């Protein structure tokens, strides 16, 4: 291919996902001239793409009014039709991209598998091997349908040197060193459900500083500026705030040099991923942990009950707060082991005789019937006291709960109704242990028996068999077509050879008849005396003699001559 037109107008994240298509085209067709139609906000991305030869800008707002349409349509059409393209790749799949593809002159127009708004009527939707895969692979399926080889997925982006220097100056103005390790926090997103709370970002800022890195806030617009201000107030140490201070090229330079980029499902995060920088998103972390636990449980169920007899689904709620816990533990002294802080021992003893002093004062005289003890009675007395104070065993721990820990887990297991109750209880215990169910944090697990419907599996099997039969029919039809073509070619060759043989035989027969006619006329002329016999050449005279002899033989022995001719004909057959 010599000329290729790519139509991908917006948004920035989607344009980034489409960049590998341009690399695939250039890798397969190095001499091809690649033209890309883009809307103005994403144009700087293409200016950093070395695989793009020409950029055409589509200003959608200029076409919204009738006057604007009449003014801009014909110049834009002329710009589109300045080249005759070999292929048009509509990676947008909407009405506006279909209108552009319709203007372009190309024998081949291809689009994505999920084209909308009638765009599939202009460009052929490509349903490739990755129709249900990642968006990047779906874009590359279109390139594959156009004849491109896709060796690997590459995002062709080159950061200009000028932007790198501008970013260094921007960091110096903000009081940061561009050469130090830093982590970019993308605090904004178009959709509110993709925005992480400001308090979470503030905790993350403190955590980044604790790990000897610099947190950099980036974003755009008044909403992001307000969010950045709240993050600065709540963080113990304010981060470097670059919200609203960078353009797309400068942002690319910042991303390319970052340790990591943290944010939601938004364009700057996709940009960082395209640059090969480590990215972290809340959604990705949750999905990866959820899929990992679910796969582990499903493997266990398949190995235990067999495939198709049980299904597991896991739902996770992760805790992305960064918490510091101060824990103090006291260990009691066991078996008098420990550190003695103080000790006091008291010991008293007495042995011997004693003289009764007569008892307590007033007892003998005041208590009737009191019996006085004998004098000089034997007596013994002993008293011991011991007091020990030990140092208290004390343990202090500072526990940092990193973001991303499991706050709550829910596991649901569906089994076929032929699974017995003891088996269900065993599955409950086994799965709880394998998944790490913790009831203290509110985790739940359930095992429910249900009659599994086989209709879907049977329908899927029937579809697979039908597809196999269709492929077999196509194969046999292709083989039959090839054999038919070969047979027709052979028949044509044989008919041609037979025709040539018949033409040659007819020509020879006509020549022979003509010679006989001329010989007869000559002989008749000689017999009539119109031509002298000596006028004949030697060869002609010999032929004349043979003919006269043959005519004489026919006249004299017609039956024998007829038998002879019949024999000749039989031999020729």
C-alpha cells in the first residue's frame, strides 16, 4: 500500500489506544504515506508520533451551523481527496467518522467490529480474532484485515527535547528536582465515579513522602484545581501541584520520567501505559485480586466436582486508605521468670518457754469460767513474708496498613442440584479456607444448589458443530471448485488439440481433392489434345500414369478395388 488514511478523532485515551495501528502500517509498508484525521485536542499526540506523515484536523464545531458547514465542507473535502488512498481505516465507528470515510477515495474501507450510527454502511466492520478482547487488539484487527503484520504492540511516541527542558524549569519553579524520584497522581477524570476521594489522595501523598519519593499532582480544569487545593490542605506535607500548568506534550515528558502513575481510568493514565511507565489504578487492582481468587476457587471446584458442575463468583471491596496503628502488648510473667524490679523478705521465729502473765487484762476477773493456762508452758513461733515486684514485659509495634488490603470479601458458589448435602458442607469449608474467608471483617460465603440448564451448552455445541460443518462444506466446495477448474482446463486443451487435428485433416483432404481435380482436368485435356503430354513435369507425368492405371483398375475390377479401400480404412481406424 502507498497511501493509508486513519480516522480516529477523539478522545485522548482512545487515540492513544489506536497509536499501535500506525506502527503496524509503517512496519509492514515502510514506504506508505500515513494520513491521520484528528480533532484539535489530541493533535499534539500525533505530532509526537514518528509513524504519521500527515495530520488533517477536523474542527467539528465549525460544521454545527448551516453557514459553517457550507463554508468549511468543500475545503475539507478537497483536503481529504488530495490523495487517492489504498485503504481507509475508520477506528471511530461513528457517524462523523463515516462521513469522513465516505469523502475519501479508496477501494478498501474497513472499520471496527462494533460500528454504530450507520458507519458500518460506509466501512466494512472487521470481526477479528480479538472482537471481544482489549480495545487495542480490536484496533489492530482492522490493521490486520488491511494486510498489516502485527509483530508486537508498540505505542510510537517520542518526547521532544524542548518539552523536557520546559518540564525541568516547571519543576524548579515548583521547588522540586526533576532528577529525583517522583510519582504522578492523576486526580481528575471526566466521570465522577472514576475520581478517587481527596482524603485518599492526601493519605497517599504522605505515604509517598515516607518512601522518599515526591508526589506530583496533575490535572486540568477548575474542578481538578479545587480537588488539588483540598488534597494540599489534608496532606501532612503538601505535594507538588502542577494541576492546570502543563500541556499535553509537557505532560508526556513528565509521565515518561516518572517512577509510577496512579489514577483512575482516564487519558493521562493510558498515556503513561503507552510510554511503558508502571501504572496503578483502583479498578485494576480490584479486578486483578478478584480474578486471582476466583480462578483459584474455580480450579479447586473443577478438580473436585468436574468441569461444569460448579461455578464461583468473588466480589471484593478493597481498602485504599493508608493507616498507621500503634500497638502496645503486655506479656505476663510466667514461672517467676522475668526482670525483678524490687524484692522484700521478712522472717520471724521464736522457740522456748513462756510465763503466763495472767492473760489479757480483765479477762480472768470478768469472764466467768475462764481457765488460766499453766505457767512456763513450751511455745514456738515463726513468720515469713516475701514480696517481689517484676518489670512488666512490654512490646510496642507500629503497623502500617498499606492501601489495597481486603476490606470485605463475598464468595458465592453455585453447584448442580445433584451435589449432596455433605458435599456442599465440604465445599463450604474448603472454599472458605482456600479464599481466606475472615468472618471478623465481615466476609461471607454461600453454597447454593441449583438445577443447571444444559440448553446453553447444547446450543453452543450445536453452533460449534454447525460451524464445523460449514467449514467442511466450504473446504469441500473449494476442493470441488479446484477439481472442476482443472477438469475444464484439461477438457479445453483436449478440445483445442482435437480441433487443430480436424482442421489439419480437413486441409489435407481439401488439398488432396484439389490435386485430384487438377489431375483429372489435366488428363482430360491431354486426352482431348488440348495439352501436350510433354508439357507435364516428370513428377506430374508419374502421378498421371498412376491415376490412369488406377482408373483402369477401377473400371476393370471394381469389387477388388472397393475391398482394398475398405481394408485401408479399417487399418486407419
